[in-house]
């Protein structure tokens, strides 16, 4: 389960070092550079979703099964075609492809925020993350008692 916020720095090539807690979940054998692949998807608001390979396969299979032929085709054209893969290298780094860095307004050598979302991670530009939290504050406050009752 992915949880928490992690602040990471992009290097000049657009890579970031996985924090140990995240690396342990993505590379359960404890070795970076394994065939584990992170999948990046454009998401709204302006962030990226990062799925472990097994979770993305599960999401695709479940989603595919609930759609008719026309919906499947649209899903493949507008969601799956927008995906990119990024291997976790031996140094436990993940590359954010250039088109995705542009999508979330990241410059090289910039900080990012990884946000744990249970089965996947979101990658944010820190300024956009702070704005998103500020906008959601009222909804959070009004829903908090209901959320706490569920726990």
C-alpha cells in the first residue's frame, strides 16, 4: 500500500530516486533494477499516476471487462495510448518522460512530490500540490466526520 508524501528531486535527465519505502513496495526483492516497471498516466488535476506493473494490469483487466466494444476502443485510444513505461534502474531511479514532465510543468533539477494513493502513486509539481490541497480544504473539513466514522 502506498501512503504518505515524499519529496524528491529530478536530476538533469528527468529521473528521481525512489524513497526507500516506495522502492520496497515496487521492488519487493529489495533489488532495484529488477523487471519491475512503473507506468505513468496523465491525470487531472495536473499530476501523473504511477502504477506498479501488476496493479496496472489488474486495473486494465477490470476496466476492460466492464466496457462494451465502443468504450473499449475509446479507452484504448484515449487512455492506454497515452501511457508510457519507465524501468526502475539499478540505482532505484525512475525517468519521467519529457512529455509527462511538460504535462505537470516540471523543469529539470526540480523537486517533485510523490503522494501515496493506496494502490498507486501520484506525481505532482510541489506548487500545484499545495494549490490542490488548499482548494480541497473546504471539502475535506465538511467530509471529515463521515470519513472518521468509516475508520
